[in-house]
């Protein structure tokens, strides 16, 4: 049990480290970021989040829901996705913490941070569960190799996600240090989620399709409601659209190539 716990913490700790390294990209930019570059970053973040919502969250949710008994395979992903969008909508409209002079950059940035943090929770659970399964089958090295591969794959994907958090936070008017810290905090939930799975793995397995799809719905909502409108507010330039395409393409390749 102790060895399994160490493996869970190391695996999810690696994914958190990669988020931290991605967030550190914000220190490469001194002073204010130009409007054109900011649009490109927002577009890039949009593309990264959309690709992650599909390949990291919805596809696994669909696959896992097909293994559950008593429910239509499409129902948990569809319901979870809708609930994720509804949750972000209510957070945007009701919770005072998300209001910053209407629909300004600050409010949109907070929704972005919440969406990516929600997305990291089921990813941490997935890595934790993979190492728990490896601990339950010590005689079969395939389980451990699969868990390590999953941790590496998610960790590499987390690098652009860390940047996708810290750069918009920096552009919204906060210091580079605060933007970096915000990016780090969005990833700290992965080790915590991995530890939760280690303690309650049997109870959480049936909920994974719902959790994955919930996070996907939250991410797609904030992309459509906040990021893309800010990345492409007018027709003077298509840099935001190019950023969306680039972010989506890079994240898609990482997700598919790394499994």
C-alpha cells in the first residue's frame, strides 16, 4: 500500500510539475503584452482547451461509460457535459466572486481558471487510478508501464495548459508572480485528486465518466463564452482564429500521440 501511495504521488506530482513549468512561461514576457499577442494567446488557450475537452475528457468518458451496466452509453457523457456548462453559467451569473464590472477580462479570467482546475481533477483521478490498478497487479508490469505512460502523456499536455492559465491572468492586469502562482494552483488539484482515488478508488470508478464529461462541459462553456470572443472581438485581424487553430492542433497531436 505504501509503495502504491508513493507511485500515485509521484505520478500526479509529475503532472503538477509540468503545469508549473508551463505557467512559468509568463516570466518570459516583461511589461505589458501587446493586444495582438494577447489575442493570439487567448486563441491558443481556446484551442488547447477545446482539444483537451474532446480527447482528454469526452472520449475517455464515452469509452468508460460503455463499460457501465444499466445506463445508455451516451447518457453519462451527455448529462455530465450539460451539467458542466450549467455550473459555469451559474457561476458566471450568480456568484459575486466572478463579477468584476460586468463581463470584463477579470471575470473571464476567473472562469478560465475555474474551468481548467475542474479539468485537472478528473485527470489527477485517472492517473491515480492507473497507479492503484498497477499496485493491485504487481505481477503484471504492463499495468505499471501503462500508468507511467498516462502520467507522462498528461504531464506533457499540462505544459501548454499551464501557459494557457498564466498568460491571460498576466494580461488581465496581475503581476507575473501572481499569474504564475495561479497557474500552479490550477494544477495542485491533480495530486489531491490522485490521493482521493487512492483512498476511495472503488467508490469513484463508476463516477469517472460523469466527472470527465462535467469538466469538458465547463471548459467548452468558458471557451465559447469568454475566450473566443476576446480573442477575435472584431474583423481587423484573424490572429485569434489562427491561435485557436494552432492550440487545437498542438493539443490534438499531443493527446492522440501520447494516448
